[in-house]
């Protein structure tokens, strides 16, 4: 099977007080059976808000992207996840 490279925009959950840097650290050490996080960057959005941009490589197959995104959502403080590029 092949692999798919995906760039994600990950927003912080507005209901938590967890900093974007803390969330980025949690994502960078996250373990998943279907994919790996290669790089994580914290970037400014607007008015002091930050988002996390993550470059990930995921195994190709049925449901692997969904399983990987569920693993990202399981990190404390993660809100919305958006695919920026495949």
C-alpha cells in the first residue's frame, strides 16, 4: 500500500484554556498505527489566536484518514481539524 501526505490546520478548542504550543507538543508525540506526524508548527491566526499546522503521512486504505484524525482529536485541547492540502 502507498502513503498519503496531508497538511492539517488544527484549531484550539475555545472551551479549554490549553495553549496552542501545548497542543502542538501533544500532537507531535502522538502515536497512531496508521500514520505519523512529521512536522508541527504553531502559527498566528488573528487577534492573538493561534492555530497548529501539521504535516502528516498516513497509510493509504479504507478508513485510515478517519482513524488518524480521531487520534488527533483525542489530544487534549484540539478543536476543529481542517485538511489544507493532500
